[in-house]
C-alpha cells in the first residue's frame, strides 16, 4: 500500500519533469530593430503572410497541432505600435495588424507573449536614462495602453522589453517597477516577464545584479504574484546568436540561476534561446541545454526558442518549418532538441 503510493507519487514527479510551456518566437514585427533601439518601420515584417512576412499564423497552427507547443512569443517594435510617435497613442491600423497576430496565436489555444523588441531604447536613447528621452512616462504610456486593451485576455504574458543592455540597472529597475504598477493599475493581472541587463543573459543574471534587482520588484499590493524573470541565452562564444559555432551547453549558467530562483521561491521563463541547426556540436549542446531546463520545471516555467515567423528557413538560427509536399516539416534541430527534449522528458528527469 505504502509502496504503491510512493511509486505513483514518483511517477507523477517524473511525468511533470518538463517545463509547462514550450514554444518558439514568431518573429518579424521586430525586423530592422538594432540594439540601439532603432526600428525602421520599413523593415518590419509581421508574420501575417502575403503583404507582410512569413505565414506565422499557419506555423502556429502546425506547431500546436503537430508538436503540442503551447506558447508563442510575438516580437514587435515600439515604433510600429505607435507609428513612430514616441509617447503617442497606439496606432489604430498598426495595432490592428499586431492584434491579428495575437488573436491568431490565442485561437490555437496557446499562450502568447507580447514582446517589445527595443533593447530598453528608442532611436539610441535609453528609457529614463537619456536627456533627450525616451522617458519613463513614454514607456508607461505604451504599456498602460497595451494592458488596457488586453486586460481581459487571460492567456497573454507581457515581456516588458527585449534585451536591455549597457544601462544603469538601478535606474532600469525603477522604470520596470513603474511599468508593473501601471499594468496592474490598468486592471491587467497576467504574468509580467522582467528582463535584466546584459541582454537578459542567463549567465549574467547573477553577476550583473539583475537577479537581485528583479526579485525586489512587486505588484502594487506588495506581492510578487505573476512576476517572472525573462531569461535569454545563446550558445555561441559571445552569447549573440550570430555564430554557427556553439561553445557551451549553458548548464552551469542555468544551474546557478535555478538554485537562485529555487532559494527565492521564484520562477523564470526562457524566452529566447537557439543554435545553428547545421552544426553537429550545436545540436549536442542545444539538446543538453534544453533537457537540463526541462529537468528543472519547478523554477523554469517555459522554454521559447528562436526563431520562426518571417525568418527564412536558411537564417542562421532558423526554426521556421520547411513547406514540403503540402505540409510543414520542422528543422531537425527543432524536432530533436526543442520538441524532442520536451516530449521525451516525460520519461525521465528529477
Ligand atoms: C504613420 O505615420 C506616417 C507619417 O505621419 C503616415 O504617413 C502614415 O500614414 C501613418 N501610418 C498609419 C498606419 O497610420
Ligand atoms: C543605430 O544603429 C544602426 C545600425 O548600426 C545605425 O544605422 C543607426 O544610425 C543607429 N541609430 C542611432 C540613433 O544611433
Ligand atoms: C554586463 O553589463 C555591464 C554594464 O553594462 C558591462 O559593464 C559588462 O561588461 C557586461 N558583461 C558582459 C559579460 O557582457
Ligand atoms: C554540459 O556540458 C558539460 C561539459 O561538457 C558536461 O559535463 C555536462 O554533462 C553537460 N550537461 C548535460 C546536461 O549534458
């Protein structure tokens, strides 16, 4: 009796040994953005098929039906949403385009991450840290409007900003706190994903002090409910995701972050990671990394790889599926290391 209770508990533990959310970025709305926060509207390619970019809507249907994915990240530039008017209202036509992507994501039954892909900047200026702007108020205006629009959509998550870098972490923390307060005040209770500096690198979360700074942020009621850390990490020598060589499986970095989060009773989502599909060592390291993330589901809530959407299938880190014989076929790297380590992980782990 006792033995059978223990063994069924053990089985339940094993079955849960994978992250709750698995998916991929459906990129394109961010195309043209550089790390100084310049995002020319002419380069934006929202993945809405003809007239825009890749067919992200069909890709999401494929990923949910054939790969049982349940989360997608939808990058977009700040400039696109307000049609280049800093601090201005959301542009009706551009918001409608972005919302079409959001709604097609939600219609698959998946959760969807809104991602403002601006590196904590607008056209070279750092939010709240540059004399000529953008100001905190400009950023709060953006998120207040988004939170108001989407307050009633339960399956959304808000990644406040993609990859802040080269800024004052102390000041950035105050900016993030204002954004959290504004979103909650607008009536939105969804998860908020908090990005640290150094491009939100998992390896820099602790050395940079971002981990401590992010965990201090709170909801207006003082709680930390639905406040999650956003983590990014690539496998190349400078963590840029621009090299075809991989140098690490990142398990030391993710292991240290896991311990940190576990001790604090907090969680993170890995919202960007990827590797070059053509490199055998990358396949080994990427599979090892993702298996490791899946084996720590108490602290890592999800894993979102990079990237599909408007990327061509030959982009260095492409996970855009091939269209062959009237159906989508995944990159082997995605099949093996993203989907495989997740589905396969039900049989093993902690
Ligand atoms: C965006 O602003 C430009 C310049 O003011 C204007 O020409 C264009 O029509 C606007 N686009 C939309 C979608 O409103
Ligand atoms: C941002 O970087 C891009 C690419 O390096 C460059 O063309 C652009 O002039 C820069 N913009 C600002 C405002 O610094
Ligand atoms: C992290 O960011 C800080 C501040 O911008 C910078 O000084 C440091 O060199 C960065 N570390 C790495 C590993 O890029
Ligand atoms: C990650 O790489 C290190 C060094 O090669 C290795 O010792 C470790 O077993 C790998 N981790 C996993 C989860 O495979």
